[in-house]
């Protein structure tokens, strides 16, 4: 499970962001900070995999905090969630290597998309020891090809059918994403995206398995 820190001075926005994060079983909010100074102190002493960062804050603003995170090589990925929509702020944030940039107000599915972008990157770096050009292009580009207008972006009909047919044929057995990927001949990054989609639709069921002896993993099964 990935530990998440929310850095937001508006209590209502911080609460909403926390709710969005906790809806995804892969994440846990470990801290909420009201200013950049408190956030920097926490990052220096704790493991935080992902930081949800506002730009306009007291003491240390978001871009200054992002600079300090990079300067001190603090190991956290960053998603900017802010009302700032000017080109200068967006350009600076992108130059500092953010995962995504969300402009307030935003829909919950857009927030979830940002979390999935983070998960895809983590899966790729965890699963692969060497990257082909195709892998690198997939990490850098958010463009995906879809085969049906009725399906969300990034979900292809034939791939979805292959995964569903395999899961339906397993008699309710719980499987990891890695096992599904190996059986249907897809990358783990791709299977994770489809599993999240099927979980949202209620087509499959998922639970976190903490009995692995190491990194927890999700177990999936057909809901039927």
C-alpha cells in the first residue's frame, strides 16, 4: 500500500482529497499538512510515496516545497492539485517532474485518473529491470488508443473481453494481477488498469492480501 500525504490549507478541500485517495485500495493517507513547512518536516522523517500538493499555502508555497523536495532528493512523487491555472506555474511544476496537475474544481474520476497514472509508473519501475522504447513512450505519453466510444479512455474492447473471459473461467479463484497478466499475455501495467476499471464497475471483487511476507498485493476474482 502506498502512503500519501495531502498538503492543503483549506480543511474542506483536504477532506475531499482524503476521501478520494481512500476510495482506492492501493493508497493510505498517512498525513494531512496545512502548510509547506510542516509538510517538509514530515517528508524528512517519514516514508511518503505520493504527495498531493496545493500551490497557494502559507510559510512555504507548493512550488517552493517542490523545489526543496527535489534539492534534498526526498523520495516522493507529487500530484499538484491547485486553483493555479497560469502557464508559468504549470510549466515550473512540469519541469520539476510532477506526476499530474489538477486544476480546482475537478471531478472525482479525474483525481482517480491521476492516481492510476502514479500506479502505472510504480508498476513499470517495479516490474521491469530494463526499458524498451515502447515502455518509455508509454510512461511519458498519456495517449492511448480505444476501440469503443462506450468504453473509457485506455480500455480496449478486445483486451477487456480476454481478461473477463479468463476470470470467468477460474471458478471464483482469487488471482493476483501478475497471474492474470501471465495467463492472458499482457503487461502487468496494462492488467492493473483493466482491473481497476472492472472493480469500479463491480464486475470483479478485490481485496488486499497482507500475508505475502513482503509487499502487499491485490487479489481479484469474478463477481458472479
